[in-house]
C-alpha cells in the first residue's frame, strides 16, 4: 500500500511511513529526559514551585530527592546517581573532592537565613537584637533546633554559647531536622520556639515565622548547584540549572525566604 506524505511532498510505501513515524517518536522521547535532582531540605519548596513551569517549557521530567545533607552525601558515596545537586557551598566543595563535579553549571546560587518559628496566633516576640533573642530563649519552655552536626545546628550551639545561655537552655533543646517535620513541634505546642532556615518552615500549618535572627546572630547558608561528573550527558541538567538561576526565577526564591545571588560561576 502507498500513502501520500504531505510533509515530504511525495508518496511512499506504508511500511516506510510507519518506520519514519517510529523514528520520529523515538527521537522525541529521547529529547525529553528524566533529571534526578538531589537536594538538601532548604530549597525544597522553592524547587517544587518551579517544577511544573520547567517541565512544561522543556518537556523534561524532574525527579526530586530531598534529604538532610548528610544523608545526601551518604547516598552519593554509596553509588546513587544524581544529575543535579543542590547543597550548601562547603558540602558542594567536599562533594567535588569525593565524587567529582563537572565544571559547567556549577555556581553559588542563593542564600537563606535562620528564622524564628512560633505557634500560629501566639504573640509575636521581639527578635530584633541579641538581648531580645536571649530573653526569648530563656523564657521558652522548649526550643526546637536542627541536629548539632549540621551547618545551622552547629552555628546555633555557638550562638547560645555566645549569648551565655548554653548550659541554661541545654535541657530545653529538642534536636530534629526540619525536613523530618520539626516545625510541627512548634505547631502542636511541644516546643514554644523553633530556630531553622526560614525556607524549611514557612509552610508549616499551625506555625508562623516571627522574623529572622538579627545580623549579629545570623548565619546565612549559601546553596550551590552542581552537576556530578558521573552525569556524562549533562544537557538536560544544564537546562535545569539555567532555569533556576535565571533572574525570572527570583520571585520563587524570594517567596520561600531565599535571596538569589548574582550567580558566581565556578
């Protein structure tokens, strides 16, 4: 059987047309890739906000793995393959030394500060200076904070020592990663105050952000993006990196408490 193929302006056997159609479908399928993104918990809400728009624009599919950064590192060391990584800059540098990162696409992307979480409806405390924060923590019955071995958790331990209240509040500290639902301790009343990267707790139902720690106590975590050296076909991954660092994405970062930096390529 012969058929008319208008797009070629000729006729050809049906078997040839079916073959060309199959090749076209395979090519289209190959162009749309699955992009495995491994990220610490802080950018989770931001990336989820961008997901639909990116997938619609590119046809690629994003597969997110969000976890505490130490778990991300263990997964990579165990041989799990990621196409894109989002990690705090010091951990990205360490990852480069272990599994290796591609030169293209690597950049310092955005920073996030530590926020003060309280129960929704509670009186908003003063957190404008070190004395006010010291008073808040002394008066709190229980304080939710990250694990001590993380960047934010270790900073908070040093901060409390600096404030001269480390021993006084030690028994009130409840260590739990935000990604494991730590904000719910504040929402339920189990803790009166939570100290976490703002983006990790902005959307907790029953809790609200009272503000950020003052500059003299603040510690910003700068997140970097990178593509592992194990990704030997990085084109799709690079399109995602370009998308999330583009100035048009600033509103998504700002909406989740981040400040998008002027991208510094590595």
